[in-house]
C-alpha cells in the first residue's frame, strides 16, 4: 500500500469517526430539544391498504395531528410505542372517538415491510399489533422534505395544530422507560384543548344546549340538539327518575305531570353525559 492510499484511508476513517461523534452529540442534545415551526403538507400511501394519508386534509378540518416518527430498530421508539399512549389518545379523539384529532406513525426506514415491522433482529417488535391508526413508510426521495427538516433522530413526535404550527421534542429520555409530561395521555389532551384550542364535539354541544323557559311550566323547550339522537332523563332532587326517553330527537318534552321543584335534565349521547339544572313551577 503506497503512502497516498494509506493517508487517504486514515482520512476517511477520521471523517467517519467525526460523523459518528456528531450524530451522537445531536442525539444527546435532542433529548431536551424542543422545536417549533410551520409544517408543510405531504401525501403518502397508507401501509397495507390502497388509501393515502394527506396531512392538510385533517388540519384543514380543524383537527390536531400527532405524527410518530420511528425506526423499526429503535429501542427508545419501541419503549414509548409499547406503552400504547398514542393508541389511547387515538381511541378517545380519532374518528371513533370525538373526532378532534388524528394519529399516524411513519417509519423513516424506506425498506420497511411486514416482516421488519413485526419481527426484527430476533426481537418481537411488532409495530402493527394493536395499532388502529395509519402506518406510513417514508420513501428516500421524500425523507428530507418530510422528516429531515426536523434535524433530529427518532423517536420524534410533532404535535401539529390546525393552524399548521407544530411543536416537537423527544417523548422519552434515555431508553424510553419514562415518558415526558407532554407525551402522557394527560399531556396530549392538554395540548389538544389548551395549546391547539380544539374543542371536542361534546363540549361544543354542551355549550350550545339551551333549555327554556326556566322555571318550566308544562313544556321543556330544547335548543342545540337538532338532528342529534340522545337518551333523556329527568331526575328530581331526591335522585328519583321521573322521565326517561330513549333515542329522543324531539325539541320539546312534556313536564306537566312533574311536581314543582328542582330537577336535573340529563342528556346521554356518544357515551357522554351532559347535565343541566332546571326548575319546574306551575
């Protein structure tokens, strides 16, 4: 080996070692890094289906979007994923919940397939088991446009508000055994309601319900429940049920047979309960 080639090899090794150290430094700093910005739109195929996922279609619909960027070999990624916090959040706020948020997981390894996403390196890291939200695979030609601009490693989970503003940080420090406050279920709920300002459908209905007149005489008039099917109960101050109407859609309820006094009008819909205090006076 001539002197030139030997020097060249040493130089390449030096560059490689420098790159490794640089990446490690980024990973260490990223554990406490919090970044914000404006997200750009993207559309990617949904893994295992013929559907596509378009980011802005959910944001423009007034929903908060949570993106879980992961690598199928990433231990801290699995540490957070295996706690199923995003699954719980999706069940509460996704299409089968109050429909105020969307969750999607994106594998940043473009070679991901069913085998790699369900069993890797002799470990049962099944990224698809129990996951009801979409899984996407990030192709190489879109890596920097979609994920690379974040300038961070995985796991990274941006929280994107309907106004396209995002905040991201690492959900777990170290090995993923503990969870940062913003990535607990309570933290994500706080972000949804207080940071993004998204109101649940039930909260909107509750604010819009009006009962009049109050005190009631013979008829209770209800506003804000148009075209909504609900179960209705009227409970007196002793806890006794005096009216029970299932699958109600009417905007009036007869209370002429109710004694004078204080009552609680209870509306039950979508596994939620809304209670209003009313008075009856003939």
